[in-house]
């Protein structure tokens, strides 16, 4: 099972999302081929309705504490309540650092 699949499983169990998307974006960075270190998460859940953005991110970091301490280097989070969700989230920009120009 890939790390992206593990992340999706954990977040699904923790947040019962209406929509979830987990993408490995390591290929966009200056890392060895096949690395799983950079991720983009789009998560829509009722859990987020009363929470501010920072609180939403803190809950995700807590759910992924083991992964954040180890293999995850970067995590782009796009969190929405069902009322906020418009069906799309911003895409991550191409990495311009670390020799990946």
C-alpha cells in the first residue's frame, strides 16, 4: 500500500469526509524518483464547519502524527466544510527550488 493510500485511509477514518483527494506530488520536487514525501490533500468534512483554518490543519496533523514524524516532508492542505466546498481546490505550483528549475 502506498503512503498516499495510508494517508487517505487515516483521514477517512478520522473525518468521514464527503470528499477526499490525496495526491503524491513528490515528482514535482528535487527528490529521488519514486519518493513519497510531498502530498496534496483536499478534504471536505462536516467536522470542519465550526473550525478555523489553523484548527482544521492541527486536526489533520494530529491524525497523521506518525507520518508527519517520518516520511512526510510537505503537506499541502485544502480543507473545506460542505458549505464552503465549490467542487475544486487550487493546484500546487511547480517547485522552483533545490535544482528543479
